C-alpha cells in the first residue's frame, strides 16, 4: 500500500502483565480475540494487535503490549523501554488490576519535521528518533519512533508518541474485528500545550477532544460486538 501522507491517530496502547492476560481482557472487554503480533528486540517487548479502524480513524489499530519474558533489550544499557513500561508502579498496577489503556501513538508523514517543531516551538523533548523493525508473515515491518531515554510518555500519556512507518503498515494485514474506534478524549491541566502540540503535528480533528479538566484523562470510545465500550487510562 502507498505510504500514508496524512498525520493521524495510529494506535492505542494497552499495557498487560502477560500476553495471555491481555488476550483474556480483550475477549472479555471487547468481545474479540486479538490477532498475532510480534516481538520487538530493541525493547524486549512483544504484542498482540487488533484492527479498530473507522471512518474517523481509517488506519487505527489496538496494541496489547507486555514485557517479553527472558528477552534482553538490544537498546543501550540504562535506557528505558517505551511507554513507561519500566515504571515499577505502573507495572504493579497492571499486574494487580489487569490490562489498561496507557497511551496513544500518532503517525506523521515527516517525523523529523514534527519532532523538531515540538522541540523548537514548544520545548517538548519527545526523545530520540529510533529506527525499529520486526519480521512478519507479510514481510519486514519498519518504522521510526520517538522514545525518550527515560521512557516517559509525557503529559500522563495524553501527549502521543510519534511514529513514521515505512512502506508497510500493520493495519494492512489485520482482519476486520467488528471493533471501531469512535473518539478519543484527552483531559489534562496542560491542555493548552497539548492542543498546540496536536496542531503542530496536524492532528487536530473533532474526534480527538482536549479539555483542561483535572485529573488527567485518556479515554477511548469504541463500538464493539458488546456495544459501546469506553476505555479509561
């Protein structure tokens, strides 16, 4: 498929303690078994994926991600995994309470440009731009992604991680799931900065709502075989 030239929500990130736990959660919560994913040697993580594209979010998917037992990240020693996955408090919460929505990732057509705009115009340090890949049955998936050395998501997970895909996108190979993302709501005390960041990345759209109401909120609403389901961070 031709490379996407539009900035858009790419995927939702669900953190689980194990992939088996994440699969059970997905079946119980959304009524669907997630598709196979793969391993990320760079971070020592692995995942399951599910197609959640809708007219408002045409290439969206859901990622259930966990630490890969026994895998040693190839990333430099002392650098943390993406999405705050090395945060002991977050890992304990997920182990005790079950999988939860923790973050979202936005795809942009020119990652270097958006990354620079955030840093220079808004003083948002999204971290380094890393190159990553993983093999799939349909060929090699390749992408660039912003990851801080400390692994932090920023703005309590409301500020998206930025990604730029190569020629292939994961959703191209995912079967329809019967689940569609309808809206994403972001609430944070730093709502003004969040809105500026989304505008600079050309991500402003009516289905992504930003409000200043504390406490912080990351809320996704999906239509599913079980009816409308709302996931809260």
